[in-house]
C-alpha cells in the first residue's frame, strides 16, 4: 500500500468510526428573528432604589428539529440578563421537534437598532447555538 492509499484508508476508517457514534443535531427554522419597530415609553424614574422598567422588545418563538440520530436534550438557555426563556424540556427523538420561547428586554432607552441573543446549551453537535432577535426600537411621543 502506498502512502496516498494508506492515508485514504485511514480517512475512510475515521469517517466510518465517527458515523458509528450517534449524535443529536439541532436545526432551527430560523436562528434570527427580525421584528418591526418596537415602541417604548419613557422610563419611570419615580421608582425607589433607582429601579426602572426595562424596554420589552417582544416575545418570540423559535422552532427547531432534531436532525441527528440520537435523543436531543436542551440543558439550559443562557440569557445574560436580556431575556426570560422557556423551552421544550422533554427528550426529543430523532426527527422530532421542539421550541424555545424568549421574551427579550433592554435597559437602554435610546432609539436605534438592537440585537439581543441567547445561547442554547445541549447535547447536540457543537453543544451550543446562538439565537437572536433583531429590530429597531423607538420612544413613543408623549401626549400633552
């Protein structure tokens, strides 16, 4: 066996051995949802302890499917303080699907574009996946 044949044979064995180990794979219908303009009110500065409400950017639902050949498990959603999340907590069979629903918030009361993301952590290929919400936010005009 020459050197090229040996390399090809080893490569083929490697591919076959990887195929023997099943893996879950998560595939989203879309991993970034774009929204129309989100309008918000002035912050309530009368709250004690300098608390203020956050701008609610909206609630969105991401649909996904397990395209792998093993059970998929979503372990947690890492939101870094920008969202409240719920998700399918059941084991997801190959070919099955689930959802992740996030309600996104922002501390910034300035008009402009925004992108808010959360990280999905699970037993799928890559072990984490980022999903995002993008849009534009604008302050509501106050009625006099």
